C-alpha cells in the first residue's frame, strides 16, 4: 500500500484523464494521494477533487513561483484550510532558481504561510530550490517547528535534511531519486531516519525511471518506493508500510 504525498491532479494533463488515473492508482496499490494547491484561484478545483473522492486530500497555498498576485495572508489561508479534507498549508517556500532579482515578496509570502499553519494547526508543504539557507532561516524565525511538515521533492544536501528534521519536518523523495545522476539525493535517502521518509510523484512532473520524460501520475509512486527499498536494502513491503504510516502520522488524514 502506497500513498502519493504530493501531486497535482487538477492540472490539465491529469484532470482530463482523471478516471484512468484513479484506476491506475488502484491497480498499483496507491491507496491515497494529496492534491497540492499552487494558487488560490484554482484552490476550489483542488478542494473539489478531495471532496469528491474519499481517497484524495487537498492542501491550500500559493507556490513561490507565482508572481503578480494579490498576496495571501495568514488569516485567509487559515480560513480556507478549515475543511476536513484540507490537511496541509502549501505548497510554499522559496525558489531562487526560476526567479531572480528582489524576492522579498517571496520571503514574506512564505512567512504568511507559516503563520497560517500555526493558526490552523496544520503541517506545511515546503518547496525550496537554490534557497536552502533562507528557507531554513525563515522556518526557524517563524517557528515552523511548532507545526512541522514536509520538505517536498527533496534535492538538497544531507546537512539541510538534518536541519529540517530537527525542526520537526519529514523529507519527501520524488522520481528524481531514480535518476542515475541523483547521487546526493540517494545518499540522503540512505541516511534519513525511517520515521521521516515520505514518497511523492509531484505529477504530472518528474516521472521516475522507467517513465522519465513522460507525464507522471500517482500510480508511479511505487517506483520511488522501490528505489528507496534498494538503497536501504529493505523490502518494498517495508518501505510501503513505513511511508504510508508516516503520511498519516504527519497529516492526521482520516
């Protein structure tokens, strides 16, 4: 039994074929998936997916890559999270890879998400790319450890993983871990405490080997679990049970 802890089923590549996507999940023992919000305009669509399917959940948040929006504030995010199928705040965080220049707006947006998570007592889904130092600094300054959460699609160093774990965060691995050149990510997966591992697809992006370059989907999360099992010299059944238990422990999903 697997859980995809991060996907975007409302995106056109998946939403247009949702029935088949859900059947593929079932056929590959993927019992649940968390549909992650990237902006407030489309949040009702994400929430509707969770409301319509017992095995789907939703988050609410605004991705750091989205510029020129009316900025979300903590009370607004916390209010939108007041729903039994909305189990997290995010995705949020910092991305210095895609955007350059004065990104103080991005850092302030991140702070609002952390404050919202603390108001509604729900965990955070954090995106960080080429911004690990500032991400960890803001997490510490805003008290993100009070709610915890997950560092999604992790591609940072073992040292960054350790600091996040110390702040009550889980580390989630995507299809990147199956790529031959992902040596540092594989190293983190070997070292991380088992009670801090999650798996995700980030679909429709980052399809794992053997589907690299194709449209990703939650059914493929088993390939991430298989790679972790190989790296840890454990059985696939063990990794499936551990990551599933970790998901429900973190998100308190019912």
